C-alpha cells in the first residue's frame, strides 16, 4: 500500500515534471503536476499526493523557515512572508504536572498570520501562479481565510473566502478583511462551505486552496521536519509522540508524509517514527470515532459544536491519508470536552504561551491520555499549538480574569487592590 511506512520509492512516471508528479493514493494513477488544475484523481476521485524522484535527508536542509526544506518541496522558493521557524517552547512546570520525560510546545501561532496555515499557503500560492490561475478560493473556519488573503495579495491574486456565518472568531475575519479577500458568509457550517467551494473550483471559477489541495500539505510537512530537527538538537533523538488538534486532518496527513519520506530516504528508522496522536473536541469527533471503531472510513457528522471553532468540522476530508498515519505510527485519537480545552488554554497561558482554543486541545488530549496511562511517564512528547491567542480574543477574555472597575484616584486603587 502506498501509504504504508515501509512503502518503497516508486518508479518515476513519464508525466513527471523535473522529478515531481501527483499520484492517487487509492488507485496509483499518476498525473503531471502543473499541466492542468486537478485536486483529486480523474479515474477514481481518490486523494492525490505529491511524489518526488529524489527525497532529501537532514543534511540537505539549509536556511531558515519553510523554504529551508526546499528539497522536500515542489519548488525552490515560494510566495513568502517568512513563514515557519516557529518556537519549540520548553514548558517545565507543565511538563512536571503532566509527568512525562519531556514536553515541548511547537507554537504555530508564531507564523506571519498567526497559524500554521501560512506554511501551506506559501507553497499553494506558488503553485497557483505556476498554473496561471487568477482567482483563489477556500472554505474556512477562519485561519485558512486569513492566510489565503495575506498570501494571495502578496502574490497579486484575487481571493474569495467562504465562511460559516457567525462561527468565525473575530481576529480571523479582521485579517481576511484587511488583506482584501471577498468574504462570503454562508448560512451553514464549514462542511457546507467546503461543498460549495469545491463545486465552484470544479467549474473552473477559482483555484481551491483548502487542504484537499495536495500542494498545501507539502508546506505543512515542514512542521514535522522542524520538530524532528529541534528534538535531535536538544535531546539527540526524535520525539516519541506528537499530539495535535484535528479538523480536516491535513496536518496529521502532512506530518505522516514527512516521516514516510524520511524513512524512504534512509534518514529515519521506521521504529523511531513518532506516534501521531490526534485530538478532537467531543462535539466534533468523527476521526476519533473511526479510530475507536477500527473503521476504514469516517462517518460524516452533520451537527458539530465546540468552542474550538477552528476544529468544528464534521467531515475531515483528509481522513483517507490521516487514518493510516495514526495507525501505522502506533498513535491514537482522543476527544476532549470544551471545559478541558479551556483549562489547557490556561495551562499554556501560565507558561506565557497564548493560544486559541483549538490549539489547546493538544495539551488537553495529552493530559487525558496520560491519566489513562496510554501515554507513559518515559515519553518525550511534542504538542502542536496551531493558532495564536489573538485569533479569538473573545474566547481568551472568557477564559481569563475579568477586569475590575476602580475609581480614578490612587487612594481608591490602593484600597481596591488591598481588599
Ligand atoms: C486549521 C486549523 C486546525 C485544523 O487542522 P487540520 O490540518 O485541518 O486538521 C486546527 N487548529 C487551528 C488553529 C487551525 O487553524
Ligand atoms: Zn485514483
């Protein structure tokens, strides 16, 4: 199977372009990468993956940020606003409290628009310009639209974003708006927005930059590469486990692909591959359901609800890539309540790390799995925090302390703080 960790390097097909091609994960059909616009397989509608004739090892990486990993990407450079190279924070108190050998926080909120989506867009928008498309579009719970708006304008292209009305955090709409996207507020949830934008893209109205687009996931692979390099530098070994929030499961798929490619290149031992551990909110947990039931397919949830709006998704489009990733790495998936998510948001804030609710799901999930003994005391763990606190100021204010009204004189203020 092409998505197995022990898959061997495929033969280079005739339609490859400078050693790069697209391959269907279901039927194996190959396609030229930049000749036409295509999101899924012409023959069976399966998901596509980008393949390379030559895969790099750690020694081939040079420079900083996403484009440090150019040898693992379809181009040498992209439409860039200096994305990637995010901090891998130490959190000594939280590490003690959770009780693991090592805990590090990979804070993707430190990207240019405040989420990991920038890593995918720097590559995706570069591909869009190669294809010569004029208008870019996405459905979004918010962060994809912020990133698309910024990278689209940087690349000089028109952008169109479809958002679920009333369900997008304030910071994200503000970004999409200022960067000049046309914002269409849809009277429906994220999954309905994605259905519509896929149909628009199918009719040639716009180039789709959701994570169904295989090129976006190439950029997101670099999260995994940075985490591995960071752990190798600090602990001389890769992490035992990477815990991440799951919405459309793009990151889960991208990290798994990064690991598979390193294994194929001989840069990583199959037995050392980190256990991919996905976390969803209880009100939107179709991937967790599929993992728990040992199912090959994910059942679409029509009604989803959670405070973690970035992962309020009932139909994870990348499930066919992500399920093998979780299973082949011996990982798991777990759901957490909104209350636990908010507590984890406070845990991180106490260490000085400000994240939006969806991001905190990773830490909440780690706590739950540690309490259940599924994560053990001797593990070195990386938690991915996907977006910045300022993305969702209302959630942050609700989780934090309330402001206290005081009179406008020193005596009155002193009296108040001594109370
Ligand atoms: C997009 C997003 C997610 C979901 O990521 P997937 O790759 O779709 O699973 C999680 N958290 C935040 C903050 C996001 O913006
Ligand atoms: Zn196919």
